[in-house]
């Protein structure tokens, strides 16, 4: 089983996403925290589960369906460690 590490910057992403959703629906906000935990557990068991970005960096993306979109966990594989490097919602404007 791989160790899953959430970078400090990702913790800020999670907080931002949680606070945004909590303003609209506190139950849904709590559900995304559980969703992120489940995604993390999936990656611990199957680190290559996500889709490769095919850009020579080894980065991958795991899509976690939620509502009308999905949350995306971008991560990097390193021997027996999974480093979560970004999290966002698929409907976010990321320009």
C-alpha cells in the first residue's frame, strides 16, 4: 500500500472548496471531505488508478464524480508514495 501525502498547498485548495460549498450546502461540503478521503484511500491501494497526463512528468489525475461535475485530484507518483499536488472542481474557471 502506498503512502498518500497531501502537500500544504493542496490543503489550501481543500479549504477553499469546502468553504465555497459550505455557503451553499453544509451537508454537501462535509460530503466532499469524505469524497477526498475515499479518493485518497483508493490511491493508496491503486496508485496508478488515475489518468496519466502524458507530459513526461509522471503526474496523473483522479476524477471523483460529485453532483454535476467532478473533483479532480492531481498527483505525482514516487516509488511507494502518492503526492497529491492540486485539487479543484471540474466546473471551476481555472484561467
